[in-house]
C-alpha cells in the first residue's frame, strides 16, 4: 500500500486537493481550545483542543485516516438527499433480509388533521418494522389539545400497526413534552437519556404477551422502580409551593387503566398531599404505607399511621394529608375519573374543572383564567 500523503494545513472554507488529509484546524468551541471541561477530557475535540473546520477540510482529514480502496472517496455534508439516505437503508435491508428472511419490511404512514382549506394542523407519523410500531412524530397545536385528539391518533396508529403484524410499540419524548400523556396511553418507561441543560429524553413502550397480543403496559412491576412523575403539579405557580416535597409515581396509567387512577405518593416533612379541596364527582381513597401523616377533613384533624385508610366521597368535606412529622410519609391514593368533575379549594382562590383530555383547567373564584 502506498504511503499516505502528508497533512496539509487548510483554512476554513478552503477546498482540499483530492486525497489530501488536511487538518483544517480551529479552536474547539466547547472547551475554548483547552482540551478539558471541568477537569474532564473534552469529548468534542477528544482532548486535543482543536476541531476540523469546514466540510471540505473534514472530508480530507478523515479520508486520510481511512484505508480507502482505489476509486472510493469520502463525502461529508449537511442535509443529504433523500435518495442518498435510501441507498444506505436499502443496503442495510438487503443484509437484514439475508439474515432474517421474510421479516416485516419497513413502512411509514401518517394521520393528518386538516382545516377546511386542507392545511395540516397536526397529526401523527408512525413507522412499522419487524413487528414494532415507532411513533416518530405526534404534534397538536395548543387549541386542539383538549379534545382527546392525541389519544385518538395514538389508538388509530396502533390499530393500523396491528393490521401490519405489529405486536408492540414504542415512543421517545422529552420530559418537558408529554411523558404523562404517553403513560396514560399505556406506555411504560424503560430508559432515560440526559439532554443537559434542558432535561431528559424518555423512551417508553407497550409490551406484548407471549401470545402476541399487545397489552396496555407491563404485566407486573415494582412500584418503587417507577420513576416519579416529571411534572410535580399542575397547580398555578403561586400555589404550587404549598405542596413542595410531594413526589408521585403514577401506577395505574402504566397498565392502561382508564376508569380510575392509582398513585404511589411520598411526602417529605412539611409537604401536603394537595391543597385542601373537595371534588364534585370524584371519589378518592388513601392507604398509608409508611409514616404518620395528619388527615385534615373540614376543620377536624386526625393522626394516621401505617395500615390506616380513608375514603372521600364525591361532594364531601374538603380534605388533604399533611406531613407534620420528621420522616417521610408514603401512601397509595386511588381516585376515579368521573367526567365533568370539578374541585373547590376553600382556603385558596382557586377553582378546578376537569378537561376532556384528563387534565385540569384552573380559574380564580371570580372566573379569571389562570
């Protein structure tokens, strides 16, 4: 094999002669050329403090590190043509078919919501392959997020995937997007990837029984292993501080339970289960697992301990739990999802009304929206 040509220094934007492993070096923007960030090796420049600037320089630089056969070149670029991407996909699929004859081919489908002029307002893009449905995109404008359209699109996509032989489904979402929504659709979280500084990316899936029937979540799981709900509360910011220290693990949604909710809730010392409230149509129940919370019903207070339980019928007195002890309190809470529910808060300037999507709309007592 012939010796590789010597490296040639390039400036950003220069065009390198074919086969020239040019460096096209510049200071790394992440570590400012120091090679380290907070005492750790910079991953962007691999500790060198320099990076390759410009695609032409990059092509020559990396080609110089490869043993390219005669007639083979390296090209690098942003926004590759769809046909070029398909060439890679076709090559991979040829390999897969040889190793796995007759497996379900890759297909993409879409469900669109359009206005009267045919303009796309929202929708879902799904991909099916080898028995799995992947929810690639699900997008709805704010004005359409209280009509159960998201749940309807998910159901339609899952039904369509089943007709293509899919037995399971999975989705990725950021923790600031819709993890609670997907949990309500029966998707169980199985992985998280950090995306600092914004948050985490969550992967969730529907599993399948051994007979191939898709389940709405796992068969069983350890409640303590379920991650806490990403959003601590939906209360307005000026009232959310009253329940600081509350941590909920949503359990029922993971199994696709639609008629009632089940949560494993932990209260740090000083935290409350909720604002002092009463529901118009929802029944609630709590069972104490750990700690000694104080149950406040109307103006009466009672100390509870592990093994105690309490129920709150719709239309009853306002109630909540408060942890006035030194240790954590852990309890199970169960509540139905009666449509048209509302909640009143005698100690706070707040009224809540359940929306069709399963959330809450808050107003002040004079009707001012929040």
